[in-house]
C-alpha cells in the first residue's frame, strides 16, 4: 500500500496516515489499547517530536526514538500538573513536578 490511508483491525482504525511499500511513513496517528501515538513515522516507528495520549487522558509531549520516549519531554496530568524531565529508552530516572497554576 502506498499513499494516504487507514489500517484497520477487526473493523477498528488503528493507523491513519501515509504508507510506503506497506510501512507507516510521514505524519500519522497510531491507536493502541493504551492510547494514541502521534508523530512522524519512518519504517513503522516514530522518531522525532510527537505525543502520546493515554486512554485515561494523560499526555506525553516530547521526542521519540523507535516509538519510545527519548530526550526531553513532559507528561501533562489530568489535573493540569506537569511532570518534566529527560527520557532514555522509554524511561525516566527523575521527573520534576510543575504544579498547575490556577
């Protein structure tokens, strides 16, 4: 498949975006049971800036390498507080809480 399209599993759309030789490429949105990953795909993975929204409403915004959190990023919590820090291979050793200003 080449060009803009949708990939469905059991009738549910799991990816909307560009395809090249059947691989996800370019800007796209991948929906999983955990949430939605938005970013720039190359060879089926996200690299560079993007976001991930968990099904409970929390949102990660930052960089990705091979679809994992990498480098600087932040998680915006449901109450508006922000956890900010550095990520390596999808994990962070230390996050700083930035309280929501009301």
